[in-house]
C-alpha cells in the first residue's frame, strides 16, 4: 500500500529517499559526461577501496549469475527464507542490488515506500520475517531507471550504507547479472562471506557462470558453490522427464572449478507460480519436491 501524500510544506519519506538516491540526476546533459569522467578518474586514482562491514550485519552472502534469466532472484529469495527457516533465532535480510530490474518486491509480496529514521536511514520493508530493501520500493513499478554506471553504483552504495538493517546474522544480496561495475563495487567495498553462482545446464549459460565464478575468485570472494536451476522438466500427466536445457552441465562445471553443487532445482510450475504470487515455495510449500533439498540449503555452515 502506497504511503499517503505528505502534508503541504513537508516532503514525504518516499520523496526524501528518492532525492537521496537521485541527487546526481540533476547534472545537465552538456556537462554530465565531463563530470562523470572526472569522478571516474578520481576514483581510479585512489586505488582499490578498503572494505568496510555493513553496520549490524554479521555475514553477507551474494547470489549471482553471469547470465540473466536463469532464476537467480528466485534462488536468492528462497535461500534467504531457508536460512531463516533453518534457525528461527537468526535474523536474515535480503537486498535487491539489481537497480535496472528489481524483482524482490513482487517475489516477497511487498509494496510501499521505506520510512526514514531520525538519522535519515531507510527502514527495510519486512515480510515472512525477512528485512528487504530494493530500488523497486523507491520508484513506480513500471518506471524505467535510465542512469549511467556511476549513478547506479552510487545508488547501490546508498542501499548498502544508508539502510537501517538492525542486527542481521545474514544479508543475502541478489546481484544483477553480469560481471560489471555493481559486482566489482559490492565485492571490493564490503566483506563477503561467500558467493553462490546460479546457472541452468545450458552451454550458453555455463559460459557466463564460469566467468562469474572466476570474477569472484579474482576479487578474493569465496565461491560457496553452484546451484543447477531448471535442470529437468517432469510432465505432470505422464511423469516423463525432459532435460530441456541439457543434462548435468552445472555439475560438470562444478567439477572443473573444484566447487560444490549446493542444489539441483527442477523446472517446476510451482516454483514459478509461488514467486509470481509473492508466496515463495520455501514458505508456501515447504514439503514440496520442487524445492532444494534441506542439506543443500545449509549455506550458514559454509558461510561461517
């Protein structure tokens, strides 16, 4: 539910949050390119940034993929929910770092704008016991984000640092696809306990998953393992199994990289339907054969 319009003379919390994230948008088109080049040069001249923990967060686990459309966000949501379900004493947060295509609000059935604390920090929205933050809470659902790279990195930095996460045992970050500025910025600025790489068994997806794993290794982020998603489709009528995207491609890649397989997830309509309805399968159908096996969701033991 959207927040009511603020009284005349006062800015709404949504306006304040948007202003905080969009302050760089006022650069005129004529001087914008030059300003961005100067800022990039200043950043590069400083060398690699020093990692600084997120206040109140003990462990950070990033969920990534080289290619989009492989079910990374769905996996990130269910990992966060599984971590919380595995130990009710643990506090878990979920950060949607995909600025251009945020999907966590829909999958977690959350709408509205974050409130601001007296310290001008955004309060995450919460559902199923998970504290969530996303660019999707700050813009209209159908509004595109038309920003340059440095503006996106600035927004990600604010989502990390200007959020009142409280005390979290785990913060799961749903990374955007690829191996670009956002991935490097997050990896170099905060200590990360480990990365989970999601891929389908398809050769084209595996090429990018391999690149993603190597990127994290280069920036000294431990790769906890791989999740093979959409591995097999079973006909609901005759039960015949079809490997639409290939057979065991992620398992073969894991052997090549010397990594573990954390889960083997089928292409199942329940997984798609539950996320689209904002009731992820780990919550709505915890006993379903479609979800990851319990032992494969114990990322906590890998991340410690």
